[in-house]
C-alpha cells in the first residue's frame, strides 16, 4: 500500500519527472535521502514505470492527430496477435486500446498531414485481411492536454 506522501510524490513526478531528491524532499517535507528512497521504492514496485519528455508534435511537423476505430471481421487469438504485431511496426500509431462495443480497437495517431493519414488508412489498415471497417476522427483542437493520473 502507498500512503499520502507516496501519492504526493507520484503527483509531483508526473508534473515534472526531472525533480531531484532535494526538490522532492522540499515538496514533501522529507530529507532528500528519504524522498529518493520513496521514489526508488515506487519505481521498484511498478507504480512508476518510466520517465519521458513531452514533445511538441507540431514542432516535429506532425500536423494531424486522429483517432481511428478499427472493427475486425473475425475474432480470434491469431487475428489479435497479427493486428498487435502490425501496430508495433507503425510509428505514427502512438497508442492503441482494445474496446468493448462495435469497434475492436481505438488507435491514436499523429501524421504529417492528411495524405499521411490517408496512406495509413487506405494502404496499411484497410488491406489487412482481418480488418472489416475503419473510421477515423481528426482532432480539430485538444482542449485539455494529456493530464497526469489522479493520485487521490
């Protein structure tokens, strides 16, 4: 179990993963060594699974963000594994979820433009034998940035 101090530490490192043990200690009213030990414990126990920088997609020339719903024509372990393998080969697909309901997968993609999105849909996804239908939703504006997970 984690306590309120661990939860505060998780909130802090989600907002700034580069906080030093000194910074965390000051935020949490702990010594730097206590803060470092708590962070290390949360890492070992899997509460913190990694650190990453938030990179601006537009500055990289990725002008189109979209969500793509994929419905499979057949369902079975091999179709799921084959689809998952394809997902891992496509860098423009940054996240994927399996869903309940009509669609089997939801993909979050970033492309340089509409042409790149069209190629992904028409030349990559639709030709797959297990894919029945694809529906894409282009993001017009992100009104709330990806937020840290709630720790309370």
